[in-house]
C-alpha cells in the first residue's frame, strides 16, 4: 500500500483564460473543480496508474466534506481526520495563449493540537501496512514546521519508504530526518540549499548538496524533466532525464509535478530500475499537461511516451561538484 499525506487539502479550481491580464474582466473558456492539494493529486495519479493507494490528511467544514465526497466519487480510497476549521480553496488561472500559469492559494485551516495528534495516530496506524508514504505540499498555519521531520523519523522506524515534496521550513526540517527521497522543484530547491542556481551547470551540484543535507536520494524537477541522484547506497548515480516539450499538446501544467512524482513512486513500488523510474516519471509529468485537472493522466499514453524520454548518467565530475 502507498499512503499520500495532504495536510493542506483543498478544492482546486482551474480556469482557462485566454489573454489573461491583471485588472481586466475575463471569461473562462474552460474550468474544472476537484479535490486537490499535492498529496491528493499524487493519489489520483497513482490510482490511474493502478497502484494501491490511500489518501489521508485533515479536512474541515463544508469544503472538507466536498474534498472527501469527490475522492470517494473518484473511487480513491481515503481516510481523513475531520477538523473544525474550514479547508481551503485554491485557484489556478492558465492562459492557453501563452501557457503562463497563475496560482492563488489560500493559507488553509487552523488545526488544533488534539486534531493533529489524531492525525498522527491515524498515520502511524495506516503505516503498519504500507510500503511507501508520500508527504506532499505545505503545512497549514500553526502546525509545527518540524512535523514532517517527526513523521519521517517515526515511519523510518517502521521501515516505510518516505518521499517528501514540500517547501520552505517544512522541507528543510523534513530533509534533516533522512527521508528516502525528496523531490523539490527549482525554486524550492534554491530555498533549501540557500542560493540561486546561475545556470544548468549548477543543478547537478545542487542535487548532491541536497543529499548531503540529509536526504538519501534527491530529485530536482524541471519543466522538461529532472536531475536526480538516486539508487541504493554506493549504487547511487546522478541522472538527467528530459523530454522535448513539443511532443505533447500542453493544455495545463497544473499538477504536472505531482503526476511526475506519482510516476516515480509507482515505478519504484513495482521494482523498476532507477533509470526506468525516472523515465516513467518524466513521461507521466509530460502526459499530464495534456489534461485539464491536477493529477489526471492517461497511463497508456504515458507508457508510450517513455520511448521519447532521454535518461543519461551524468559525469563523475558533475557528481563530485556537490562534495
């Protein structure tokens, strides 16, 4: 079983607005509303990929009820802790004429100490039957920044593979707990290591630096693929995976990183080799941009795209640059 954790679940609205301009009145030409939050999106993609997954987290108020009802309607197994405060709504505006995406994310609900401990107890119970746990997304206001760190340490004791995709202090603390894999995008990775990346030559060293900070493996996601230091112990290798964005007809990039992560987790869960895990992850991320809605993808199309994904082992010099 794969667990996905979403502590800041939401109802995600995505609007397609041609020629979007600030301060102007617009009409959407396409829109969708669905249960969301990064972990929920990962669960949706894992379900599409045929993997056993359960989504958990916290959900509150009428919005929380909608989140749970929509997941149930999608036949995504879920077990959320109900809280008093209202879950958030997030809105993404995609301009189909330029491909530019604008996101407005509410902060999320207040979670009491008692509610949080109920969630922790639930997660530890679910983890007894799990092989992988994916922690995704931001933490609601008031939740300790070291929560992911605490949970990763607990799950490591249960021999559960832990995957972390977050940002800011939550990512920094979580990385210290030595998760199996972290998977930030470039802005998140720059904040984690404490400096901007001047060019592509900085990226391999940055991935190695993230591993030095605690993560056993690290994947830096990019618009056209990833750079990853993955493998087992001394067998870790530094890879570059990429696909020509022109191979797909992009409708919306919303949630493509979550589809990427789902592809990687699904491949790893089924025992594929590290380079093939990355190949499938890039294919899933690329395939998902053809759909309107986060975490939505066509597994067959993703499998067919794999042959168009280039995965290369980077030089030893690139790896040692992080040392």
